[in-house]
C-alpha cells in the first residue's frame, strides 16, 4: 500500500435511482468536483445498495446507472482526475462484506441511526431483509477495501463512518497481530537506515509515552517517504508506531461537508420522494414553467398585497442563486408589494438556466457517445479492482484463507 496515496484517498458513492436533480448537484457533485483536485478520489455507482430498498423491481437500475454517470461527467467530474466505477464490477466488495460479517456484532448494526429512520420513511416497502439490515456493513466494505482516508458525509452520516472505523479496528485487533510481530517490525525498521530508524524510535516514544500527536503525524510522513521497505513492512511499522498490530484495514475519517440548502419546488428539501425535484436535464421551457407555477407566500393573494420572503419557497432559491443585491431587491420589493411574484422568480429562472446550460450540452454530447461513457467506466472499474484485489490479498492472508 502506498501510504502517501492512502492518506489522501477519498471514497464516495451514489445509488442509481434515475436522473439526478439540482439537489444532487449542490449537495454532492459540486463537492466531488472540488475534491478531485485535492485528493485521490474514487467515486462509484452503488448499484448493489440500490437493491437493498428496490430488490423487488431492479429493472430501473441499468438505465439509471448510465444516466447517472453521464450526469456526473456533465457536472464536471473528470475521469482523468478521479476513478469512476460501478460497485458490482468489483466483486471484491462482496467478498470483504462477507468476511467482515463474520466478526461484526449484530448490536453494531442495530444501533445505526438511519436503520430505523429509513424503515419509517419506507414503511410501504418490505425491508425485513438482511440486505437492508446489513447495508451499513456493505458501506464499510466499500470504504475499507480502498483504504480510504476520508469519506465526505453530512453530519447525519457520521455514524456510518464511525461504524466503519470500529469494524476496521476490530479486524486489525483480531487478525493484525502476527506471532512474531515485534521482531518483524524491528527488522523492517532496520531497512530504513540508521538515521531514519533512530528518528522513528524517537517519534514512536514521544507518541506512546507522551501522547504527542505531532510526533505521530511526523512518523507517518517518515514512513510514507521510505522507498526501501515493502508494503507489508510499512503496515507493520504503522501498527508498531500506534501500539497495535499490523494495520491491514485503514480507519477512515469523516470529511464533513456543508449541508446542501437546495429546496424543492414546494419549499421542502429537494427529493424524488416528495415529487418536488428539478432534473439536471430539465428542458428550459419546462423548467421555466415549473418555477412560474411554484407556490409563493399564501398571504399575497393579489399583486398589491405585501408578502414575507421567509414564508415563500422562492426565497430559498434566491439564497442559493442570487447575490446580495438581488436578495435585497427581493426583500424590499416583496414586503412593499413593489414587485410581483413572477418578477421575483425571474432572476432565479435566469440563474438556473445559466447553470444548467453547459451541463445539458455536455450531457447531450455524452448521450451521443455511449461507448465513450462505457469505456470510462470500464477503465475505472479495472483500476478500482486492482486496488481492491491488493487489499483482499492481505485480508485473505491474515484470515488464513490464502492456502492452495
């Protein structure tokens, strides 16, 4: 494992449930576009996860997969800067999920907050399945198999990352301690050279005896820079440094993302379940009509009635799309009835159309070249699988499953 890469690796996925909307763009894709310039990003289509809630009608998944990938690319996700792949094209996800299920206590899954929340929200569906119950562990496998250092999540998803950390910690505790671990770690340390080995010892003592966090970070950087040690030796030295065993599965950290404020056409959060979405590929005339028909402040029965932007769903769009000058114009004009609701909506319509135009043009180009989109995914899936295979080689070895 290249520790330098692993420290900066980010993993994130999205379920294929149809074409994406503005909520997806502002909540996820804009962040992905930013992250791909700062980290080694792996972005995947979570088609197996889609089955956890839509197992009874998977027919929508194939078309949704390709529509979603096209939307990613049209929004600016760059396959030259990020690895894009489909979960089911890397079967090692399923193998690691199975092996992790052997050591994960049921209580850990039962306490995941979203389990009961999702059951309540989707109570019209029969979700009394292991797939639904165990999906947080599949998520953990998705993350751990790439040794991702960071997972971009909102605050409501931090519990999933913490579960992943606990699973990794438990795995390393059970399987990472070799009988001759310390002896092997000392032998690995010698390969670094006398000067680096002394520096490593000094930082290790500072961390283990004094809890010096800076010494821990410096020691990790030192290990990452070493060219004369093997992948396994580096992992042993990481475990030796931290006072544990060999680090096989890396504990990820949540990378908190700012909660998206994108409202739907009714003022609630934009969501397909609410039927209030605006697709990234919405035709301009359709989008314009949708926004013109949007409900506004119910107190404005007539054009001359003053209103309150705080009670109007359109104002939430202004908070996303309008600058301070336009927002001030809306506040004053609405409260004094100097502007009508259609006038108020005009800047939002213009800003949305301007934002979506280049994405829609790019999507049309990609739709005309489906073989190019498939080539991107095939290449990304191959790259992802090579990383996953390396992790699974070590997992099988630790679990005594590498016999022939």
